[in-house]
C-alpha cells in the first residue's frame, strides 16, 4: 500500500497579500503528486488552515483544492476506531486523513474548519483515534492502521501521549501522525516550547510523522546523535540472533507545503510530498513542480556606517537573484554585527532596497545589530565608577594617615568618618569627633 504524506498547508496564508493563492496552488500540487505516484491514501499532519476561523474565500478555495482528490481512485476501505467503537467511513477518489494542528484547533466544544471539510466529505478528520485502512481480499489483503493525535498544548503533550497509550496493531502496518514540538529540534529547553522527546515515542511503529515544524527531516529511532553531529548506534532492524525481528521505525518531519516565514533550515530543501510504501518500508520524496525558491543569508558587519550597511545588503540580494526563476523567490537577509559609534539601526534605511527589488523578489530583512554604543556607555560608566572608587580610596588612606598623627588614637573609625564627609554630613562628622574628645 502506498501512502502520500504532506503537512502544514496553511490555507489562507497571506490572504490579502501577494502570495494569497500560493497555499491553495501548493495543496493542489501535493494532491496531484500523490495521485500520480499511485497513493492509496493520503495523510495530512495538521495546520491545514492558517487561521482558526478562515474567511469564506479561504473555505471556498480550500474546497476547490481538496476536491482534486476526487480525480484519483483508490480501492481501500476505511473504518474509524475510537474508545472501543468502530464505524465505517465513506470517501470519494483518494481519501485524505487529517489531524488538526495548533493553528486551527479551537477546543473540544467548538467545530473547526476541518469539521466542515469532514462533513463535506473532502477529508477524514480524526483525533486521538485510529483509522483502519484495508486493501485487497483473502491472502492478498493488506491492513494499515493510522494512529492520529492532533495538536495539544505543549506543556501537556507528554502527559497526553502517555494517557493516550496508542499501540501498534500486530500483523498490520502502523503509522502515527502527530503535530507537536520535540526537544531535539528546539533551540531552547522549555516545557512551554516542548515537553516531548523522541525517546518518549512508542515503539513498534513503521513510521511516525510529525507536522508543525516546517523543514523536512528523517531519522531512524533507536539511534543517537553524538557530539560530533553524526548519527551512531544500532539500527532498529539489527536484532540479536534468536530474537524476534524488530520493527524499523522512521521518524519523519514532513515539512510544510508553503513557507510562512523564511528560516535557514527551510531553505536547504524544497517543499514537497513523501511517499511511504508499507510493504517495503521505503520512504521517498517528491518536490512540488512549481514553487518559490528560498534564500537565507546572514550579513555580518563590523563598525559599519549606514551607507556601507545598505550597500552590502544590496549586494547580497543581487547575488541571490543572479538566476531567473518562474516565481519571485523569497529572500531573507539577517543583518548582524555592529554599527559605528553614533549610528543606530534606524539610520540604516532599507526603503530603497525594497523598492529596487520589489519586482524581482519578496524580501525580508532584519536588523539585529548589537547595541555597541550602549555597551560602550556601560563600559565608560564602569570606568568612571572605578575612578571614583580609586579617588575615594586615596581620600580614605589620607584621612587614616592624618588621624594616626593625632592623639585621637584608634577613634573614630576612619571609614565611618570618611563616609560622613563624603556624603557632606559635616555636622555628624563633627559630632563623631567631639563625642570622642568629650569622653577623654
């Protein structure tokens, strides 16, 4: 059985902007690719829509794009199993099984756009349940069980996963669909960002597919990544002699079909679909035929003036656009480093650059210059503080010397007296001296 896989279509993204049709065009391409590759079923791992409550225009275009699945054909039968109950599911063309992502989920009691698509017969939407996909009859019968858990709040993800306890069905191919963050792919260790780790995933699944993260990545579970960045460890298929063969588990970040923000990792691979063969375990990738090329460039400057910063930025963009592409490419320039003293990021005017390249690219430029002037001011203040302390120390030493040459003896304490004089508390200083003199 062949399974077409894609995720994070974000239908309705940039609805009022230049890219308003791109999410729908890319979904259409993904569906057609799956049909062309002979997919018996398609799975979609959440964030189908970009907004929790899509506009009527977005719903109309979504219906039109999803309807393309009816142009294909499939001979599988579908049934939903949830909380011990099993029910038959109908479909037309090639079925699309979908879980929700964090973008469209509105809560248990609220119907979402995915519920609308489900009711219209365009997708099969399910959550915390299994869909049994069967093909053929008799000895030639194949069975695939798709286990789906839609997005839940990251802080609760580990607890929900442990409570769900979905287990692979013996004798069938098993795929799990998720839409969560994982610690191994996050920059910071924060339970609000991710509580799940790859080690928390259940064993025995042929394929575990995750949405949410927009770049594609594939790993075999049971391996570990060493500090040198290379993957080490025993393959899940390597089994000791005499033991039962282990199930090879592939963890797949499906990636998105559209770039909603230009990240470095997304620029390394094109957008596309994956095809999984449940018989051989083979997983292949097909890029979307028509998509925007993406560029991510980091520009590091040192003590630059505004003219140098704009000139260097312009050169970086021009270099990205040396080759013509059918669609305007996405270019992001991350400007870092430092500016000359007295120049702030707001002095670097990029309006001319946006105007110059508006017909050739869709630009995103960030100015993340370090606040070097602020750092200098802090350093100057520290030096002034050190100087002040040095002067104060010399004054204290002079006072101690002068006191030692009088008949005051060890009274008054030089530090206490000096402190009063430093704060211009002359009267209190005199009281301190006369109180001692009066006692003699």
